């Protein structure tokens, strides 16, 4: 397949969020995020997690409120979720894993 250079590259990727729970275990939640590929030189990292995430996140699927109602993507909701360290870690790990490429097998 030929390499096609696109001006804006987006991709849907699974995210796993692990949150501490009683008994020394983690509750694991998953959803899909739509990331935008951004060159490392373009990322502005001076102003915290929200600033970085606002540059690379275009949308998501599978995030719900406590009653099970889907939460639509918006910059306001992204900012609110960016205050959750577990969520930010899951998002960051997913983006870095996606850009790291396929893992080699044994």
C-alpha cells in the first residue's frame, strides 16, 4: 500500500483507565478516543495536561455519566476530565503506545 501524506491525521485508539479501588485493586474502564497526530515539535507542553490533550484529542466514544448517558466530546468536558490524574495517565499512555508502533513478538 502506498504511503499517503495527509495534512491532518487522525486515528481512533482504545484507552484504558485504571483507578484505585478498595482492597488494593484497580477498576479498569475502557473507551475509544480520536487522536490527532501532532509533531513533537508542535506540542505546547508548558501549560499542563489540558493544553497537551487539547492539541491531540478530537473526540471520543464510550464515555458515559453515572446514569449511563453518553458524554459528548467538548473542550469543556476535556478540561474537566484533564483534572483526573488516572484519566490523564490513560490518555497519555494510549497516545504514546499508538505512536510507538507495533510491538515485536517473541
